[in-house]
C-alpha cells in the first residue's frame, strides 16, 4: 500500500470492500431469508459484484500490481462453490422428440400500457406461435386480454373469481390432473399440471414467487426512500422463503418426471433458488450461453428458470430479447431419452 498513490489507495480500499462482500455472498444459498432477510437482498447484486471484481483484476494487472490477487482468489473460490454468471459454451444438440418448454412472464400483456406499443398482445402471440413450445407457462397472465393460443389443453388459474391476474399452463398433450397451491396473503401463486406425453406422465410446476413490486424506471437502491425500499424487500424475501417451503413440501409427493419453471423473483445465488434446485438440473447451466438474462434491468438478472429432474437431458436453452414485457421469455428443449 505504501507504493500506491492516493487514488490507487482509495481504489484498493473499494476493491477490498467489494471483494469481501462478494465472499460473504457465497454463504447466501445456506441462509434462509427468514433468519437474516437483509442479507438476502445481496443475492440480487452478486452478478454485478463479480463483474466489478473482474474490472479490479484487469485494472491492477494493467498497473503491474500484485493487488489483483485478492479479487482473483475470491473469484476462484466462487468458481468452485457458486454459480457462474456467464456461460461461454452452449449445447446445440436436439432430438426430434425433445419436449419444448417455454416460460414467460407477460406482465398482463401490457394491459395497463407500461410499454408505449398498442400491439404488444399481438407480438407476444406471434412470438409464441413462431417458437411453438409443447408446453407454455405464463406468469402474470391477464384473463381480460383475450388471447388465442392454439393449444388443445390448458389450465388457467387466478387467485379468486374477482381477480383476473394469474398463472396459465398450455399444453399440446393431455392434462390429466391439475391443481393450485393457493399461496396465502399474496397475489402470487404456484400451480401444477400432470401432462401425458406418449407413455410418460410429466408433472409441470408453474411458479410465480413473491414479487418485489418495484418500479424499475423510478426506484433504485441508495436513493430517496431507500430505507422503506429495503424494508419492503426484506418482507418480500421472507415471503419467498415461506412460499419455497410450501412448494418443496408439495413436490416431494411426486417422484416421476418433472419440470419446474417460472418467475422465481430471485437469482441463482439465493437460498430460494438453491432450495428449489435440489435434485434438479438448471436448463441454463446445462445448455445455455451468456448471462441468461431474463429480467429487463440495467444489470444482468436471471430470475426466470426452467428446471428438470436429474434424469432429464437438456439439449438446448435459449433466452430471448423481445421487449414485450419487463421479463424476457426462456425456452428449453428437454428429453428423457437415454443415449
């Protein structure tokens, strides 16, 4: 530190703080938000912390300083004990009998005109028709926006008869059983459908865990009313933890083929994600590329997921860039064929 200029000493201090915070974040998958809700907020910023530490490494290397070792060491730890925010390679294989599953938070088909485009419902419909998934999961589905998705089987569930917002599962294959977990004290929910495809019965869960209810164009951390914002986030994370416990208890009753997808409203660095991921595969990790960004925010947030049971093979995963909602659609090609 003695050989550093005043500016570089300040930079190294900032580097030390952010590297330490990143190291602490590696504990997040093991700490329930019900215990330390404030710490859970950190899960939203792990990708940004990783990117910033990469910048510090590059900075110190260009300065020919050994100070890069700290961030490099912590990133290496994360490589082995945490999820990578970026995938450099992807799986492009496919089979004719792959099951194509799409998950899409459509934000009520832009019913309240958040996006200045009158044709959002038609664009969503055209996109879905083009990709033609076998199973289509919608979050924030709005029943007053009349949409014609050409699927012979469907399950649409709103929270109650008065509420027009809910979840939907569309399928090209018969639905023999369906149900709702009816989450309490929230507008969010989890539904499921047992779908028969050839000789297989596949349970498909559609999750929409507790929303943060943030206005991404107006609210940012560290600005005015940040204390109220943080308190609200802490309460939302607690609810997510409770909803996750309801889900994991329910899914244990099913031991067959399984797809768990939807909007988790949390990242892959969270306790919530890691509880749901147990005994499953993440389609993005198996076959995706890039950041897998699924939420339209200023830093890459992957909060929408398609998970499968351990016996499944994920042949492809795609996240798309259509800005027809505040979320981006994701699609996976899944198979249970043994090579």
